[in-house]
C-alpha cells in the first residue's frame, strides 16, 4: 500500500507539490522564452546592429549602422520625422512617399521631408541600395494605408465590438474558474485530505491557499492576454502597451547582481529560483521513492532506511545544485565567491547554524539516536520522528512534536530506551505495613508480573526487599518489557493488580503515623521568680475576696428590698 493510500493528507500535499512544480516549470519556460527578446531590448545602442522604424507601434523595417551614425540614431531620427508628418493622419489627404537621389544615394522622403538615406550597409547580399529603397518605400506606404484604415469610423466600431467580446470572454472564463473551484477542485481537496474521523469540512488550509493562488494567477493571465489583444486593436493603446512592455523588460533585464565576471538581472534570478524549486521537488520525490520503493525491499530497519535516504537526498541536492548553477550560466570557478561569502558569514554570525549542522552530521553517521528510538532528554520523553542537519523532531507521549537542536543530543545526557535493543527493565516500588507476611507480599508481586501480557517471561521478574521505612516495609518489583513507550501504562496496570490482590489477601498498605510522648519532671525556679509568683498570688486572692464581698452585699440588698 502506498503512503498516499494510508494517509490522505499526504496525497493532498503531493498533489499540491505537483501544482507548484507546474508553476515553477512555467516560470522557467517564460524566462527562457523571453530571454531573446529581453537580450535584444536590453543591449546597448552601440551593440545593436539594427534598429526598427515604427509606425503606430508596428515595425515597418529595420535600418543598420551607417558611417558615424548608429542604427538607433538613424531610427530615432526617422521615427521622429514620420510621427511629425503623419500627425494629421486622421484626415483623408494623401501621404506621399517618394525616393529621390542625393549624393549618389537613394533618399526616402515623406511629403517632401527627409526620412533616411539607404546606404550599402542597409543592403543585404544580392541587392542594391535603389532596390532596397523601393522595398522600404512600399512597406512604408502599406503601413501608412493601414494606419489610415485603423483610424476610420468603420474600423473603430469593429475594434470596439472585438474588445467588448474579449472582455466578455475574460469574464466568462473567470466565472468558469470560480465554478470549477467550487464544484470540483474544492470538494476534491476535501476528499483527498480530510481524515474520515474528522468533520467533512476539515481540509488543510495550506493546500487550499496554494490552489487559490494558482487559480488567481490563471485568472490574471487571462485578463493580461485579453488586455494585450485589446490594446493591440487601437493605435494609441498599442503604443502605450509597447512602452509598458519595454519598461517591464528593461526592469527585468537590468543587471543587478555582479557575480564573478558576469552580472545577472532580475530575470536571471527568477529563472534560478524556478530551477531550485524544481530541484527541491525532484529531491523530495527521489527521497520518497528511494525509501518506499527501494529501501523497503532491503529488509533494513526504519532507522537505517531513514539514514540512507537522508544521506542520499543531501548528495542529490548537492549535485543537483551544481547542475542548476551550470544551467543558469554560472561557471564553477565562480563558486569560489560563494565559498568566500560562506566563510565570512560563518565567522560573523552563523556559528550556531554551523554547530547544529556538524552535530546533525555526527548524529547521522555515528547514530547514537535513530528514527524510531524512544528517548528521554531532560523533561522530554518521546519517539524520534526525524533527524535533520539542524534539528531533530521528537513526538512526545501526548502526540506533540518538539523540535530540538542537534547539539543538545551531543552536549547533554540522553536516555535512549531502545538503543541497540528495546528490552528494558521497569521498576515498581511500593511499601506494606509492618507485620505483613513478606512471603505473601513477594508471591503477590510475582503473580501480578506474570499475569501481565506485556511483561516478559525472560528475563524473569524479581522482587527485592529494600529495607525498613518510617511507616512501611519497602519493596521493589523489577520487570522486563519490550515496549518502553508503554512503560507508564504497564506500571499503572501492575499497581491496579497489586492493590486488588493486597485487598483479597489482607495485606495492608500503610500510611504515615507519628507517636507523641509526654514525660514528667521537676521544675526549678529562681528565688526572684518565686517571690514574684507569691506576690501575684496574694494580689489575685485579695482581688477575688473583694469581688466576692461586693457581690454578697448586692444580693442582701436585693433580698431586703424583696
């Protein structure tokens, strides 16, 4: 049975990783597809061999470097003249494109204004400047006629209808994505990830958020495509869109990070991030397949499988990182820069991380603890679930995951209940009242141990008489168990059985008692104390007689009155 069959949440997480992988691959494809256009747009003017003549955002033809003028300079001058002469292109007047000869060179003019001279540098092999000038003039006349047609009321009406259609299509697709999410994707995620014991509305929040982000990205892409098509319908928006496009491309292709002898742009950084995301997803898949399909067939213990899988995964990531950097365009000789930066960082502030990293490697190779071991670290007691290069995860008896730094396992005392063998001895201390039959007590303790299913018969259980306590005879029952995780349950069961057997056989469990003894003796006082006591006694006697006489007079007066 596959892991995804046993754990639906695991299947949902794997499905989400596939979606992330698709997005990462899409980012890489877009960056590589945009690389030629970006490189052409970001190249310095003097390095471009050609530059476009543009009318209403559309390229008409390209000019080359000529003499002391670069292609960009010639194109900028021609585009400025072209825009000035065709500024009133909304009118129906004719735009004259002519070819005249000046200084033995064909010159293209628009309404008599100089546009550009066609030189031998503009002519490819097998053509003459005159033939090239005629071809460019024809292209220019076609572009002008198209520009005039796109400014006619009939075309504007058709373009407005097309734009409205694209807006409605984008709205429909967005609405369709919402229906797809509510009727299919959301129930699918709940069915894949929800625990049958939980409520049906429970689902991993991270998976839902990730899918919603992907849906929003698709929705944004739909609207970008629609807006791009609509902006291409009109001359003004076409020029604005191309201006925004050039700004975005320039921002993405501007050199940001110099590394070695080569600078890298934001587009290069995005490509590197996408490659590393794909590498991490592939490494997780590699580790899962290695552990579930290969190592599970070797008969190795779970701890050994985890160790081999972790080491193989780290080696795969290291080699994959080198390949990714090579694909990215970074030479291996430039890695010395990373080594220097890493050395400085270790010296300035990452000593703790390096310490935990080295501790993690020591634990992985030395294996004082392994995945599946039941350990006790300080006040924590639990099962080791994962050993990483920086930290180790322990699942306590309360099913709480505690993440501990690796150095704690090497610098402090660690009790490993399952090291080499899971068999361990369990102590059950108790006391009985004085006067109890200790032979009966010993028999009861051994019977309680023998009757428990999880107490091992070999090694045999034993009872030790530890001594005479303040209120009890102290004993300890020693039993052997093979599952240290259940030691608290086993000890509790033994106490329940022992108490029940003590009641049946008349063995008393004592409680603390204290005896208080009074002892008589002679009290010697000093003469001064004796005199003080005598005077106090006489004073009290006189006061009492006075009170008695006054009370008697009052009584006699009352009798006389009566």
